[in-house]
């Protein structure tokens, strides 16, 4: 059942947006009264429930890591040709990942190798720049509205993504959400080693991460909600009491119908055609492709030096 903001939440939002001017304080007691009214209007935190949103093609049109790669190519971290190869590898990953565990394992081994040697501050800066430049306009307004309904109900809202957690965190911050769960890169002395901490945040790992967070935060998973477009996220959707298929792929649409899950589709034929390529990109393979391209470029550079 859709979550609807309370009258108090709507009143508070209108005041914050300047639609209702705050009452003027003419005395200390009036000032205290205003504070009491604002406290009464605030939505009490719901500590028992939260919402979890996949990012790629659920919160955002296409794949976040694809846009991140585009931003890096624009900044000459690698070439446009590399980007085309990443797209092919990502599409293959999307088709095979649910059936071939080795594809995901292979992606994990090279997932974040391309950021080896990067400083943490530089990674955060690039994530912010590239989100504002390429991702902000690709947020699904319908999915963002769903997230806002949970916020208005006093619930926390987390993004859950296979992309680097730093990128997920920036997206969450820009959208005013609680935070992000994502793939974690190892850091030593404020520099990325290129290795992962734990597993790629994909498939069953998302469900495990949500379960762990619920244990720490005291959440009742039967009262929580999860949103995704991919059948690969069936474990995550099955973990909560309210599962919603958003812009679902054919396999997830069938699974949602079989299980009686709600389906929300914010796409049109024209928009779906425009984003067909990036939407087909899944994070593991593109990260592996980035790593491969980076390694090839390093080898070419070494070869040129050796020939001189």
C-alpha cells in the first residue's frame, strides 16, 4: 500500500518551502510557543522501518557506473573506445550474471583495480562532479517521489548498489536520502589499493547487507520496503515485507506477478529506447572492463618507454 505523507508532514514541508510564513514572535513566550508548534509538526522518526532502493534503472535511468566511466573518459582517464568495450562487457554481464557465478567472481577480482593509487579525496571530488554533470538529470522523478514518501513518513531511505559506495553516498546526499550501501574498496593511508573489502554488492550480497543493517539499526524487515528493476535483486526484494518492482526487466516482471509484488513502471517507449544501452550495463563487468583498459594502457605506456 502506498505511503502517504501525513497532514502534519505536508504542513511542515509547505512552511519549509516558504508557502506559509512562520508566525511572528512578539514575546519570549510566543517564541516558545512557535518552537512547540514546530516540534508538533515534525514527523516522528519511524525506527522500525526503512526503505531500500537499487540505483541503476530503479532510482536512475541507466547505470551509474556507466555515467561515472563517461565522466572519467571526458577527463581523459581512459578513451571513448574503452567506453564502448565496457558497454559490451556490461551487457554480457547483465545477460549471464544470474546464471554464471564465475562471471561475477571474475568481475570481483578486477572490480576496482582501476582506482588503485587514487586518493580518497580525489575519488569523492570526481563522484560529486560527475553526478552533477551526467547523473542528476537522469533521476527517475517517480522513484524519487516514492523515496520522499518514506522520508515524509519518518523512515530512513538507503540506496543499495553494486557501484562503489563513495558514488552511492554522493547520490544519496544529493537526493537528501539517509545513506548508501555499496561495494567497498580497500584504503591504506588515504589511498585506494585497488582491492575490495568483502564481496561485490550484487545479488545475495545486497540481501545480506540489508539484514546486517537491520540488526544494527533495530529494523523490523517485515515492515521495510525494497525497490529494484532487476531479477538479480530477488534476494533483496524477498528480504523485506513490501517488495516493489520498478521499471522491471522481463524476468523480474514475471517474478513480481507470480509473488504478487507491486509493479511501478515510469518508462515510456521513447525514454526506454534512449536509455537502452546504458540501462543494459551492469556494474560488475564495466568495472572489470575499466580495470582491463587501464592495465592495457599502462602496458602500452611501458612498451613505449622500453622502445625508446
